[in-house]
C-alpha cells in the first residue's frame, strides 16, 4: 500500500531540511506514536500537533491541515 500524502509530505519536507523524523518529533514536542497516528490516519491530530509540526517543517499550518482533511473519508 502507498504511503499517505501527509506521510510523504512530512518525510520529504524533513529530508529537505536535513532532519530525521525523530528530530522532527523532538522539536515539535510530540511522540513518535503521535506522528505515526497522524500519518496513518488513525485519528485527527490536535491543533497543537499541527502547529508544532508546521513550525519545525517551516510551512504554514494550513498546508498540513489540508493534507489531513484530504484523507478524511466523507460520510
């Protein structure tokens, strides 16, 4: 199965910045489990998580939110 768009985006952006995913998590003050839950669509992330990741990845939080909501199935 292909990686989710947000997972690909976070991995690519971290790579561009020369950061490991562990370092991204440390700087964003989130656990690896939180990052995994976000990238696997296990649950919607807290706004604090999105903002923290956006700051570390040097992107606008709305970019990450767009990727999150693109993956949410419509009911």
